[in-house]
C-alpha cells in the first residue's frame, strides 16, 4: 500500500544509547521531514530533506543526525539519547520539488522514551 | 521568526452545531496554509490546503478561509458530528517548504 511508514511505533532506550528511527515513503516524494511533538511546544522541525543526499537543519536539530541516500528512506538517529529527547517523533513527506502547494503526509509516529 | 497561534485551545460543542476555529500567524510571507486533523495516538491528516493566492477552500462540511494580509485563517465546520472530535492544527509554509505549526485546538463534539 502507498503511504508513509515509521518504525518502531514505540521505543524505550537508556540515556547515552544511540537509537535510529526509520521512515519509509512509497510516493517518491521529494521532500521529507522529521518533527517532534511535545506538550506545550506543538510540532517542531528537526531536519528536512529536499531530495536524496540533500538535508538541512530545522529549529531543534542538536543531538540528531539524518541521512537520505535513497528518496524513499529518511532515518533519524539520536547519537547519544538524553531524557529531553523523550517525545513523539513524526516523519512527513510532500509533493514534487518545484511545488510549494502539495499537502504534507504524516506517518503515525514513534513514541520514544529515554530513561 | 514565524509564530502561529490557535484559539481556542479547547472547545466542546453539542452535535449539530456549526463552529469556527481560528489561526493567526505573524509573518504574511507564506506560500500556503494547511489545516490538519490529529486523532489520539495518530499522525496528522491534511484536511485543506489554501495557496497564498487563494481566499478559501472547501471540502465537504469544511471550509477554510485565508486573509494573508491580516495573518488570519479560519476553519469552519458545519453540522458538527461526534466523529469530528480531534485536535485541529494549522500550519503555514515558508521558505524551504518548511512548515510552522500552531499548537492546535482540541475539539470535542458531544451527543
């Protein structure tokens, strides 16, 4: 089925561990995004990518790393997890590269707890 | 820095009522505004996208308007139903196709 898939749905990890959240989309969308959602802060952009091998930081990128070797995959890595990174993480994708008017499609999120 | 505000933060209405959700933004240099719906434990679903050159968009019982010059958008829901209960978020698209989100309005439609 076409769509955007995130894995795992839930993850518990310890402080200092490295953890990778996966995101896969089947539309061949150019743009992909990682957001985190926290009470009181809403959705905040971590990283985004305009195409394969092109990534850029969002407003809360410290402590996170992304890669995009293939158009359909956009993994997010927490290099050394901290408790402040406990959150719900959403991956999203949108339209073609030339269009600013394609709706954003979201995955169902990964709930990450750092103990 | 773009800031997006949604009022009210929460709203409870009886079934059948027409209602309006508000969204305001500080920087009018936007490409579009989107309204999303989020159900508990789920991702966001795009409801309506209004391009910067448009004034409104309609989909079924939903109508969204955009006044870019005043930095405001409204989402009108006609004849509300319990299934409309969810959190509604607006977001504006700026440079780099990056969205800035509001913190949402939590809607409950009661029988």
